[in-house]
């Protein structure tokens, strides 16, 4: 077993997580940008301004993309001050095996002209 897997260091784990998210974000920047725009559109179409990763994956699938197209960059979908987590729901995607996913509320401003 690699030594890294036996290291108990929360700070290091957080640093490695952020490095991984940044790498994934850079590798999938164009699709992530589309997914983030869709997230805002979906949230603004709801009176409560809520969205989940399932909602975004459904919208991407409608446009011909598979979950693996976004890959680990999906972990950066709701980054930023304009989003807040407000709860949890079970994923409806069968491949997620009903695992819990976050529900996000969009706190940003209405987008115009996009």
C-alpha cells in the first residue's frame, strides 16, 4: 500500500483535493463552463433557485454529453460565492446507486443577455 494512503493529515488531504479539482477544471474547462451556465439557467428557472448535479448531468445528456465527459470537473460545478448548499437528496442517476448529493441554491444575480 502506498505510504500516502496511510498518511493522516487533514491539511494535506484538503490541499490534494484542491489540486485535483484545479487539474480537472483546467482539463475540462470548456465543458465545465457550459455546465456552470446550465446550472444558473436551471436554478433561475425554479422559484426556489435550486439545482443539483443530477439536474446538470441531465441537461448535459440532453446535449449529447456523458457524465464521464465532465469527469472529476463536476466537483467544481457549484464553486463560488453565488452558490450555497441547502440540503441533500438521493441521486436519481442509477449509476450513482442512490447516493446522497447536495442541493444548491443560486444566490447570484439574474443573468441577462446570455
